[in-house]
C-alpha cells in the first residue's frame, strides 16, 4: 500500500471512530475514541 493510501485509510478510520464516540456520548454511553479506533481497524482488517 502506498503512503498516500495508508494516510487516507487512517484518516477515514479516525473520522469513523470520532463519529462513533460522539454518537455514544450524545446517547449518554461511556465511550473511548481509542477503543473505537481499534474496533474500526479490526473491522477493516477482516473485510
């Protein structure tokens, strides 16, 4: 994978994790952006 593709994928993963964390906080759920990022990385690795 090229550096640009890696950066694009990481940016996408960061944005998805941040969005999930914000949704959880709005719903009053405890949430961790770091944990959500790990979940996104695992999901991407499996697909």
